[in-house]
């Protein structure tokens, strides 16, 4: 594999104060070029701190970050040429119009006047903002403001775009529009690193994911592989009337072909299985004799993966 | 490759200077759009001050003895207007620094975090703050230029202005304007955003009234402790500098001392301001 575009080694960040907080506790991350890479974890897991360090806005306590081969701590100003950032909050320049937000960003990065004007027009068109070019950012809806932030962040053609909780506060429709915009960046060769605590977003958008909690990476893989690690593509939760002979049922269920695992859950049993015709009927028939009251079918999600790794819900 | 780009210092400086001029251009665009509010902000205070103290009051008293203003005017030789001309220009210079740097910074650090995008320029963070000082200095010079005709023409008694050295005037004007920007940067980064409203009462009013704006420093000789005490106020050197450059007849501090102290405060406040700025934008 080629050299990773984002290369994080042994990263630590301790905020000293009355109660010193270790926000990032030894993170190693290697993001290959061209991917949409997700950092998934609950609030306070250390995602934003990691991104802040990678984007030169925080100084690490230990470890190093290289973006496109440039050490961001040693050469922050130069590293910024390879970095685009969309922070968690709306940081649009409120004294400038929508078009000027992009235009001046281009100028900061050394584009000549005509080049900056052309790039601005092209981005306004690409992000469907042309009709709002003369408006001020205050007049934009949350979704439009977010699109403008992304357009501005990639105006100087960075190698990597960092998106910090890009869909926080967006309505479902704007979120989908934002996903489309981000997926469109793949074609431009921009690597995207995003943080999120939304499973669906991580699942839908990311080529690879690192699940992060308490400043550490717990696991790193493709969303499909992470879900497959659960050990089945179907999850059947059986609710039983009482807990009669559940030990026998558990053993019996395991004999059904295609069942990979049976676990005891509150009020019944959970069956993990591979998708297979007739399997559900067999499970129901067998469980019925032991007093099956209700059954729910789900597919393994990143939420399941997270709960399995940490024992807690991602939204807690 | 991109790794090599920064290794050559000429390339690096080209990148930095383009970013710096980009920031200046952005500020210029915003300023030209707000030119009317800018002029009102700059002109209103000196306009009313001059109108009341050098036009209305002399007419009210008819120049009679016992009027404090008439006494001051007499003390000044060429009328109170002559004292006020450099003083009000100093206030305009100082206040432009506050309005151009401290107030926007308080908003950007506190509510909007707009500064984030400019901090992400390919430019060392300190240079982003230096740009703010530079652009504020331009505004201070314009403000001083707006105040001059007001202070010259409004007073009912003629103002005695005389420029003996243009070099000295330009040097003082540049140093004073940069100093005002550095003061704005220091205030904007040290004061908590939600307390920025307090700086008018706690900082601006005291440094103005005790800044030799409405009286020459030499006239404080009868109140020795005050004459010594005000020396820690940078506005004193802006006022006295303008006084020495424009109305030397009213008496002023030695010119070398003015320049040395302007430089000293410029260096000190720039240093404090840059440290504060870095602390605010980096965690």
C-alpha cells in the first residue's frame, strides 16, 4: 500500500488543569489516500481533539501527525495547504457574502484573482449555492451553511478534508444532501476524515472506520467487516413466557444449521445466524414449544459492534 | 512533492505573503462596504466634543472670565481647540484600534469562532494577529485624517497648527496607529468575550481621560503625582506625539522620549497580544 496520507503515531493529548483530562490516549491511525474514513465514537471519546491536532489547532502532548508527509506540529502553516477543515460549528465569515467566503479563502491560499473567481463560480455551482451567492451566511439554513463550509474547505484543493461531526444539527434531508456532497469528493481525489456519533452516517458514508472510546482506538476495519465480526447476518431476539428450560432451548437452537451463536438476553434468548431460507421457521417452531411470546429480527449494526466492545450504548 | 515545498525559504515566504495580502484584501472589502458606519463611528465623538466645548460654550459665556473653558483656552494660548486638535486625533487613533481589533476579536473568540477559517491560512498564527494590527493601523490613520479637518475648522477661535517636521509627524502617526492596533489585540485576547462591554468603563474611559488628551502633559506639573502616574498610560505618548508634531506651541514632552516610549509600548503590547492570540486559538 502507498504511504498513508494521514499518518498518526502514538498521539496523546492531556489537558492540564485542576482535573487534568486525557482526551487522546495513544492513537495510531494510518489513513490510505482516497478513502472516506470515519472516527466513530460517543461524545467525549477524543475524536474532536484528534482532528484538532491533525488540523494544527491543538498541540499534542506526545506523538506525531503527518499529513501528506508534512509534520503538522513542526510546519503547521505549510501543512495547512494540504488540509481542509469543516469544524463542528458554523465558522463562516459573517461580514462576507457566500461567494466572498469562498473567494477570499482561495486568495488566502495564493490563488490569483481570475483563478479564485473561476474556482468560486465552479464550487457555487457544484454545491448548488449559485442562487445564494450574494446572500450573507446568516441568511442560510443549516444545511446550506454546511454545504458552503464544505465548499470553502476544499476551495484550495487540499489533499485531505476533515469533517468534525458534519451532520450535527442537520435535518434528515440536509444530511442526505451533505452525504452526497461528501461522496462526490471521492471523484476529486480528496481523502475525507470525518468524526461522527451517528451509526447510519458511519455505515453509509465511510469506506473504513475506527471505533474510538476514552481516547483509544478499539477496532479499525471496513463497516462490513466490523458488522461481520458479530458472527451472523441476522439477529433474532426471542422473548419467552417465563424462563422454562431455556438451557435446553439454547442447546437445541445451536443445532440448527446456520445458527452461529445463541446468547441469553433479558427475558429470552438472542440467536445469531447466517441468512438462510427456512432457518427462521425452524427457530420459531423450536422455540414455540418452550413458550415463545414475541420475536424481533434485526441485522447487525455498528451499534451492536460498539455495545459488544464497550458494554454501553453509543448514545449514552 | 509537497514535502519539499516548505523547505525552500523563498517559496515559503511567497506562500506567507500571499496569505497575508489575502487577509488584508478581505479586511479592505469589509471596510469599504461599511464606510458610512466607519465614518460616523470615527467622527461623531470629536464632532460633538468640538461643537460643545469650542463652539457652543465659548458663545454661551461670551468669553467672560470665570468660565473654566475660557480659562483653559487662555492657558493654551491658541484656544482650547488647539489643545483638542492633537488630543482628539489621539483618541480617534486609539479607538480605531479597539474598534478594529478588540471588539471583532471578542465576537470571533466568543460567539462565532469565525476566526477559525483565517487561522487555517497557510500562515504562522502570529502573522494572522500581525495582519490585524496592520489593518487596524490603516484605519487609525484614516480616522486621524477624518478628525483633523473637524478639529481645525469647528472651533470658534482659530486653531494654531504648525508642522515643522513632516518626518516626525509621519513617524508618530505610524507608531501611534500600530500601537493602537497592538492595544486592541491585547485587550481583545486578554478580556473574556462576555466582559468586553466592561472595557469601555474599565479601560477606555480611564486611559482617555488620563491620557493627556484634553490637556498637555506639561500642564500637569502642579499635580506631580498625576504627572508621573500617567506615564504608564500609552495614550499619553500618542497625544503628546501628535501635539509635538502638530501644535508644538502648547508645550509637549521631549520628542525623543515620545518616540522611545511609543516604540516601547508597541513592542510590549504586540508581545502580550501575540501570546494571548496564540493561547486563544491553540489548545
